[in-house]
């Protein structure tokens, strides 16, 4: 693996002879169908070697947002503004329009659609792309910094429900800000990455619902499901949670789970009057509440609250 980001960038797989060439003396490279979007805030630049661990760490810090589940990704054809001179008929390009893409999602559910809708914005994000071959495509600023393409508009439209044999679907429109950033596009080919697009995933929302807690109780029971409220989040450990009473950490001594009841039970010091809270927590990285499981899944919960009178 590369030790610096610059060693990863623009290294082309010469065996990809079926793709468009970059010249007689160079190896070929071209985009394949885009499968994953990687959003970042406008100020974010790539500085470190990209690995799965590094990407997930940036997701934990909420610096990167991964969007997958794309059914189709299409460039919207936009002709440049062309002026034709009277008399001579000579033509000149008076302006090029920004790149625009239509992204179709299918059968990812209403909650996923809601999450995409929350990203609707103008001049908020940059975006880089992962294609079907596993290449990561982004751009390079005039200062030389590597970054995602600046997004002028990101908009997810109406939810179209399932009908007969046709599944639910919805579209996202991405309009880039500066067409010249495409001229400066850069990439990391799949061979330079230790992960594939299929290894990436967004953050899965968890709903924590503590059961009533009596004074003197030593067991805190918390229903733990995904946002659909039907799937139990199995496999979590003590270090994946943070419990507080009136803002002060409470240290549980044991944890048990009941898959059928969809609950975790924490053994805590005898409860006293106050407000107890529980949330997911990464004990190895004390600045965030997003946890990464050994399977590679990312989870983030609400703050479950219970009042002991």
C-alpha cells in the first residue's frame, strides 16, 4: 500500500485495455457506472492515504457521508451556449454549463429516502464517486489539494411508492458547481485501495428506548432496534454504550441481551433520583457517538432518556 496520498493518485491499471486510452504512451482509464457517492463538507480535502479504516474513521467524525444503493447514474446532456455571428456564420462558445447527474435509487425504503431528503442543499457539499470497478474519482483544486467536486445543488425529489411489480423509487439530482473541476479530475484506481465499494456503507440509525427505572434498581433495560423498530441490533458490547446520570458517567459492570425482546440489560449501581441517558459511544474515540462494528457496519443512536423520581 502507498504511504502517502500522492502515491495513490492517478496510478492507472494498465490491464484495463478495454477502456478509453490516455495516449499512445500511457495506460488507459475511464469511468465505469457509479455505485457509491462520498459527500464531504466544502472545506474538506483529502490528505491521508485512503483505506477502509481511514474512511470509516472520517465517517465517525461525520466528515464523510457514504451513500450507496444506486440503481442507475446518468449524466444529463447539456449543450454549451453557442453564439453564431451574423453574416459569417462563425460560431463561438459563450459559456459551458455545469455537469449534472441523475441518480436513481430503488427499494431502499422510506427511511432511507428521508435521510437523503435531509441532505438537500445548495453549496454545502463536495462529492467524489466510486464506480463499478472500484475506482474513486475526485478532483484537484488549483492549489493542488485533492477534494470532491463542488456541488451547487443536491436534491432528492418525491418518493414514488411500489406499484404492482415495480418497486418504490426516487431520484437525486446532483449539479456540480464548476465544469472546469472535471478537467482537473483525479482518481485512485481500485488496485490502490484496500477496499471495494461494497465494503462501504452509510451509518445505520439506532433507536434506544429505556424502560422505566425504579429507585434502587440495579438493572437498566434498553430496547435497541434499528430505525424501523423491528430489527434488533445484535452484537453490541459494554464499550459500545455510554450511560450517564445527570450528566455524570455511570459505569455498568455487565451487559446481557434478549434477542426476542430486542433489549440490552445493563447492571448498574443502585439508581437514585435523576435523569439517566444512554447512547452509542466509541470508547476508543471520545469525540463521537458513531461506532464501527467488526463487521464494518456503522451505528449511531439517539439519546435515550429515563427519569427516576
